[in-house]
C-alpha cells in the first residue's frame, strides 16, 4: 500500500510540474502575440499600406499563431 501511495504521489507531482511548464509557455506566447499586435499598431504605415490585409509571418511556433488569432478576433 505504501508503494502505491508513493507511485501516485510521484505521478501527481510530475503531472503538476509538467502542467506548470505548459501554462508558462502559454503566458510567453500570449505576451509575444500582444507585442507583435501592438508593435504593428505603433508603426506609421504609408497610406497605400493602410488598406488590404496585414500579414504577419511566424516561423515554427504555432502557439503564438493561436494567441495572435484569438487576440485579434473582431479587431481591425
């Protein structure tokens, strides 16, 4: 019984540490997405660039894309 309790405790602590790392990554991705969005708003764009779609290319980190998409929903 003591061995089962020890295994469960180790498993629980491992899962807790892993989930904390996932939450930290989400926070970093959210901050990076907000930075990209706000930076693009602060740039003085030429009049010809103010119409049409604005495309931000992101290489290799899909969590930033997800956060940026969620942050910009309904904004223009």
